[in-house]
């Protein structure tokens, strides 16, 4: 794992999963922003919405954008899965994934009677993936993401 990949994992762990504080001032009207900095790297996760949401994560090295990820997520069955429940399932699952020293790749687990699954292809340099929550065979939540390196 190189320094950039390590930083991405650390930033993700400190922000959404670590319940990092949201920035007081949004970088775009209506956005929710989470940021993290270490050495010459900085990270910003900026998203819109709640149960239906979209956003972008970006990493800068020496103030030059070098990596990014776009995403869209949606609770599909809000009569069976609340935003609070989905948040608990996702944070519990991603904490377990990050403890393995990675943020991409196949991962599945049962949380509170729900089945969490994350499948992706590629490496942090170029990837696509989908995260889902199911109850038995019913798809309740889906999060689509893709991203990779940014070069001038």
C-alpha cells in the first residue's frame, strides 16, 4: 500500500465512519462537507441529501487534486429500512472493512438481521463498485460508486 492509498483509508476512517465533525461552512450551497488533513495530503467528502444522496470525495497532494470518487446512494424501501438503521449498518460494516486495511474489494456481513454487501472491481487507481443492504432477498438500499486517479 502506498502513501496515497494509506491516506485515503485514514481519511475515510476519520470522516464518515469516525463521525468526524461536518465543516461549519459548506463549500457548495446545501452541501454537507467532511474534511481531513495530514502532512501534504488533504481530503474532502462533499455530499447533498440524506436518505437519497450524492457526493464526491477528493484528495489533494500539495494542493493538486490527485484522486477522486463519485457516488449516489438511495434507500429503496423506507418502510423496511430507516436512514438511522442504514447508517448503523453501513458504519459497522465499513469499520470492519477498514480494520482489514482496505476500503475496496468484496466484503459481506450480517448486521442487526440485515445483509450488508460491498463489491468492487479495480484498485484505488481506477474502480467501480456497489454497496447494498438486503433483508432476506429484498434489496433495501443501494450505493453506486466509481473513481480513481486524477492527472492533469
